[in-house]
């Protein structure tokens, strides 16, 4: 995948958001070429400004493969712990994503991911992403928006139930030079308040935060992903910050 292309495999794996902040990286999604392999590794620390027990540190790794030029698959894993390096959690995920249509300036990507946590939780994440690019080669600037559902189980006081959250993000990117891009993204979610013990709790909007990302090509096949994330406080909550650094290696199909 070209180093100046802001669309990355990781952004499909929002189901791996176990507190590292990496899955919120300011970037967009696009399948890898047919037969190509995409390896990604991210390290992140979230919750600066909060109590140590409320902070998190973690990592994510993903491996993607281009089934066709329009459809790719991935498998990934995430590990995280709190600021004391205690209460660790792990998740595994797999999924498919592909391009529904692709024009010179507009394209639509669809995906579905499934995640299982070590505590027994399971989440399904169908999502879509719409991109508009001022230049067909992404060498100027563009806008993108993502919308996805997080369908998961909840064990309430009156037994198990199912919740459906809607995750939304809108972002823009600027190509500063060949292999150098700056990205800005805002995210939030409509959180399902339903619980078997409190029917009719409704759905409430929760503001996420703003991410500023800078992506740079290291070599023709290796890219460095950097991000600073600021959570926007609500209802008297303290402001928090997170940082993330990652590497994306794309192995071509061959000569």
C-alpha cells in the first residue's frame, strides 16, 4: 500500500479498543492488494491527567491478507492493563472488509469484525466508511466519515441482555509532502443504556475526543503512525490525553 495513502487496515479493528487508544487512531481504511500481507503493531498509553488506576497501557497486533483486490481479511490481538500494570485484559478479533465502490474522488468501504474477550464477552462490529478525496492520488486533502455498530452482550441483574452502541467518527487529512500526512479526527458514540434491570433506559450520546495524527513513510514498505488523543470531558469529568505509536509493514505480492 502506498505510504502516502492514509487508509489503513487497523481502523477496521475498532473491536480491539480495550483502552489502548490505538484503535482510535486518526486514519482511514482500505483493503490491501490481492495476495499482499499487511502487518501492524501499535503501542499506546491512555488516561494522562487521570488517577493512575484509571489510566491504561497496551498494545495491538494485526495481520491482514488481500483475498482479492477489493476484499481483505484480518486477525488481531490486543493486550492492556491499568496504570499500575495490573488488571490485564486480552482480546482476539477477526473480520473481513472490502470496497463497495471506488471512484476518482469518492469511495465506500464496508466491514464486519468479531471480537472475543478473555472474560467471555463477544462483540460484532459491522461498519462502513465513506471517503471523499480532492485528488484521485490522495496527494492533496480529503474528508472521511465512519459509522459502526458494536453489538455485545451484557449480564444484568435480571439476566443476560444485548446492547447495541453506534460509533461515529469524522476526519480530514492533508498531504504535506510525499510520504507525510497530517490527520485530524473527532469521534463519539450513541451508547445503549438498555439493561434488563432498567428497561427503557434509552440511548445517550457520549463525546469521545479529538485525535491529531502524523503518518510518515520510513521506507517504501514501512510506515510510522503517530497520534495524540484528547478525550473531551463531560459532566465534570477530568480531561485526559493519550499517545500512540505504531508501525505498518506491507509485504507486496512479489515481482
